[in-house]
């Protein structure tokens, strides 16, 4: 480690909110959810949508992995003795960064805490953020909220630097004003070899709130920490760090416990054989973003999502786009011919289409969300039906789940940019009809 506060000054100062840079700022501040059910994308330098190197790359950064307690779909971060950079080196802090969506003010992640950490004379696992002001950059020495697990530090062990002794094994939070760590503690009833939930919350005009709870979000302990830059507004970047003291060890992170890989923000399907019967898409908001305590009729927008739809013909032309609002636990549906292809951008009804769905967080409505005005979220589960030929002149209507897919920044910029052009300039052509409440069933043809 480094000397207090000076170590923060040595961090990169150009961290920008780059993820999906084409997305305009959302109307309200948002949290960010991790999901490690798919392989993480790695990059050596800052790259939208990828985990890129901070200071020095850990020797392993892999998902989906299985944690020591058998939990699947986790991220395994490995610190290797072969990467040790010498006593008190800046580059013994080894991890990766990820650029966050605009207006992110809260980060939560789960960390597995093995019993071996209780006696280690070192810093072990760090959950970091980087805050930005209205200019969108880290200014001055920067504010870097940090929650990390430390063993009982009794002496300088020659790793990433030395801050002095601490108050024993537990979680600590970084104070950007004093340049020192303060004790957060351990959740009430904590036991080793279990998961804990770490939450960093940026409160504009106030400071950071560090919270550590059990995996159910209960029995929490917290620590308030001030800003050194009073203009901090949002979190630009998240960093998952390990600390190399020469011995090798692994860190296991989890995103959303129990969340599989089927409600990702980006999903794709196809529809074809329209002369043999209609194709349908049924979409569910599974409540991953929350739900009103008393139901959707009590004046709250909590958990609403926008489902943004994009249809492409065989020539890869974007022939239509639109969006629909789904409240938590609601199902909506579209008829591909009557809704997606009723008035295409080209004026031609294609013989088959690729359909892409992107889920974003909704406010009161989904106006222009298909043009990229939103924050990507989990919580969308979608099914499609389309006729499949089983014999000459014989078709069966087949249902399938839409395929979760990886969404690159370039792809998102392309489909939303073309949709923005459709919405703004096509005089209604290319604007598909929004969802209808309820599901549409398949029938044998």
C-alpha cells in the first residue's frame, strides 16, 4: 500500500464514466447490480463494458466460478505470489476497474469471507469506487470510497504499503479527508466461511455511507465518511482489488444471489415462417429491481422497467423500434407481424426478423428509452414463439426463451442511434406498436 491520502493521489485521475458513453444521463440516480453468470470481458486499458487493469492485473479474474461453499455464478479473483512487486510497492494493489452507467450512486456486492482471513497480517479484499463531480471526471486527489476486509494487522508485512496497526480482523472504510481507514466492524452474528453484503452509497452534499451486512441484508454495521471534494455527485467506476504480500490466495465475489443468467439486460430471438402463422413475444418483469410494497396502484414507480425492442431484416436493416413499460410482476406481449412489422422503416415486411430486447430502468414513462435514454438493468425474462416446419406444409408453433447475450458499447450505440433516427425523422415509419398487457399463447398450425 502507500502512505495515507498520497496513495489516493497516485491513482489515475482520468477515470470517466465511459460505459455505454452514448447513453444520455438518466433522470434519477441509480444503483448498479453485478451479475457474474457470464464470462467477464477483460481488457488491458480502459474499455467500455470490460474489466480493465488497475495498477497491476491480478493473475486471475474469472467468471462464472464456484465459491468454496458451492455457490455458482461468482467471480474468482486470484492473487499470485509470482506477481509480488517488492516491499510496499504501489503495484501490489492488484485489481480491475469497470466503468459504471451514468448517475450511479450506490454499489452493492457480496464477498465470501473464509476463516483463514481471521489471522492474516494484511489487507485482503477491497471493494472500491471512484466519485466524480458535475464535470464527469475525478478532480484533484479524487474521492475513492473503499470497503475492505483486513486481517489483524500488527506489523508491516511488506505488501502494498503500511498504514499502521488496526483494531483486529474485520471490515474497514477509507476516509478521503484524513487519509486513513476507520473500523466498520462485522455484522451482528457474523461467522466465517459465509457471504456478506458490502454497500457503498454516495449521498450528494453529505459523503459516503459504508454498510456491511449479512447475505440477507440484515444485522448491518455502517460508517459515514466525508467527501474531500464537496462536488461529488456520482460514482464513475468500481474496482475489485486484492493485495499482494507474496502468498497466493483467492477472493470470491458475487453479484445478485440466486439470480441466474436468464434475466439479463440484452436478449435476442428470431421470428420466421410468417405465412404459416403468427409469432409472438411475451415479456415479464421479474421484480429484480424491486417492487412497491403495496402493489403498483399506490403511486410509486419502484421496479418499473422499459423493454426496448429492435427488429432487423435479413439485410441487417433496423426496420422498427419501440418500447413498453412493465411494472414488477407484469407480463406484456407483442405480435411480431401486427406490432413489430406493421409499418416498417423500409416499407417492406421482411420474410424473417432478428428481434433484440434491451431492458432499462423506467421512471414515469419510457419516452425515447429505445433511443438510449436509460440505465441497463436486469429483471427482464422473455419468451418467443414462431412456426417451425416439421414436414411439407406442416408447421408447429414452437416456444423458446430468448437468448441472453453480451451487449457491446458499439452495438448498443448502433441500435439506439438508428432508433433515434427512426423516432425523430421517419414520420411514424419504423415505430412499432408497444406491448399489450397479458401473454399470447402459441397454437399448432
